[in-house]
C-alpha cells in the first residue's frame, strides 16, 4: 500500500483479502502499520467502521459479543449460528460488570441478554 488511500479503499482492500482467505489478523496488522506510517491513527475508528461495512456487503459479519467471562466454544458457535450469514467473526469483550449472560451487537441488530440489563429494567419498572 503506497500513497494516501481513502478509508473506503482501505476497507475494500481488507474485505477482498479476507474473502480471498487471508488471515484477518495479518491483514488488519498491515492496515494498522499503514495508518501508523501515514500518521492517520485518529482515523482508526472510522476505518474500522468502513471495514465492517465493506465486509457486510460481502456477506461477512463482525459481531461484538460482551460477556462476564470468556466465551466457551459452544456459546461462540451458537452466536455464529444465530447471525445466519456466510461468515461471522466475533469481537469478544470480557466485562465483569455485565454479571452474566451476553450482549451481541452486529451492524444491523443487537441483543442484550445480560443480567446487568435485566437488573436495570427491573429498576426502571419500579420507578
């Protein structure tokens, strides 16, 4: 990658490499190095969003899964099956404050089955 590339071009580059079977982590490292080299780190959140959009256009979904503990293989497989797309990559976030359950966010949907969410709903119902 040479010269200044737009976020869209970077996203298309990543999406094509992933669809060709390259390991997503190595492609992301390459893009991150490019952003560091061109001093565009402030654009990182926008680049990530553009990459997720480009992947979604190609049938690849990136889902953020938040849970109190690391996901088991069974739960990981269940989340991927629920997404229903050709390919699903999980961004796993461990957050003990959710207490239990999982929160799943995809570009076009979200589900919050955490104990924290249920407790907040109970508090709101009492008011």
